[in-house]
């Protein structure tokens, strides 16, 4: 079952599923509003359950399903996503929706004893404590799809318990790695959407340009691998070949290398702990004669420090950080605020927020508050 099947990750999941057609059957798919592609996917993969999160698209979705000859059951809204996340026939739920909308269906799936293949950073950023507790209580696995967290997960296979000393999250640096702070003041959405390595959706691409994606990943790694946030370090690695590294208690540093192709971490999450040959592209080491690393510039990219502040405050502060950032990114993409103003508004939201215990209800309330606050500034 795939939440977010029409996005960048979702379409690549389906590519991997096609390569492993004898191993997997897709029984449900969900997307926010891309009803045309969602209907095409329903017909192509003979999907029995379809959910469109934007309930206002239900009439259009029904028409699209009729056009492609699909008889799939149609559900809508977050409730519909929660319903398909608990289907009896589903044994693995891929969560690749952008934003906090993925929290409720992830919790519904965990409550039903389903394993999760997780690509949505926001689930653990906004509700990491509750999500991991729910997974433990129901004996569920959370398998990372993000290339960085998959790399860490792969490096830790076979490592003794409690032998992890430090995590090194690698970052490409985005399109403005060498740009001066003054020039960054006039960055346009079109410039920010041109990522040098990856092909991603709007929110993720802008987050990469501001390094907010790494800020989110730091918090995500803290929960996934049960380490203090101080044990997670971001290192800029422009070539994007080393996807992340770990240092173990004996001083050994292990790295996972590969071409910048999301299908490899997706496949590993789907077939874990197996390793299968689906003829994905291989890297040639002699093509990469120079792999470089540098520290991030916190003045030009304040997102990492903002994440540290949010984690130190704790409770619902990370949820506010995430939601405030999503709202600020949307405003930037709509040419309502300049590039550097995004971080300013996120920091203001955290400062003005009164943190609450991170229950699902409080996380959702904090998310809504943060979005309104950022839009009202």
C-alpha cells in the first residue's frame, strides 16, 4: 500500500514494484490531488482501493476512474488514508506523502500491526516520540527509505547493539552552497528549484536549498536510531555518492556509497533483509576520483541551528518547526516572501509557541497553529 503514489518517491516505488512483480501486489494507493495520474496508476496496477486526500476532488476522481476503466473502491480525506492503511491484506505500508498529513495514517497502520517503509520526514520530526512508542508497542518495523537514513540503517546491519557512537548525515549543499548571503537575498523560486543532484518535489527541493531537509533529517535520525541529537552531525558532501556514515564505539567509520538513485533505498526497504538484483545502475569507482567534505555554513543556512533549538525545547516545538517551514516554503514559492525570510518566520513561530506534550492531538493542533502564525506575519 502506497501513501503518496503520484509523487517522486511514490512513482519510483512503483518502478521497483514492477521490477519485482512476482514478489509484490499493490492493493491500495493514495495521493493528495493528482487525480489523473492516480487513476492511471489504479488501472495499470489493478489496484483495488484508491484514496484522494483532497476530498473536494472526489467527483473528478470518480470520472477519471471511469475513463480508465478502473473499478477500484474510492475513499477520501485523511480518514480514507487511515482506512486503507489498516487493510487486512496490506503487510507493508509505504508512507511517502509530503507534510504532517502522513502522521495519522502512519499511526493507524502501526496500531493495526503493519510494518512501515518511511519516506516522509515529517512523521518522525513532528511526532517521533509517539510514533516510535507505537511501533514498539505493536512489534512493528519502521524501515527508512530516505537515502541518508537507509545508508545509516545499512551500515548498522551486523553492528552489535549500543555500538553506534556518531552519525554523519551527508548533504549535497543544494544549489546555493557557494552563494554569498547578500546574493541569497534575491534568490527566486525558479533558482531554488534547480537542485544540482536530485529530482524531487517542490517542498523537498526548497528544503534542500535551505538545508532544512538536513535539519529535519537530524531529528528523524534521533528517533529512528535512538541517539541523542548531539550525536548526529551534518557534513556537506557535494558529490552525493556517500549517502551517510556511522562511527562505531571502536573508532571504525562505515559508509554506504551509491549513485544518486532513490530506487536502491526503496528496494532495500521493500525486500529487507534480502539483497536482490533488479539491474539498477551500478557506480564505477574510477568515475569519482574526488569525494569532498565540508562543514555547513550556519550563517547562510540557519536551519540546522533552528532544529537544535526546537529539539532542546522539545514537546510540540519540532512539530511547529516543521509546519511553519511548510507554510513558509509555500509562501516563497508563491512569491509572497523572499528566500531568507523562510527561516526568520520558522524561528519566530518556535519562539512564540507554547509547547505541549506531543500527543497526536496536540501535534495536529500545533501544526495548524504554526501554519496560521506564519501566514499572518
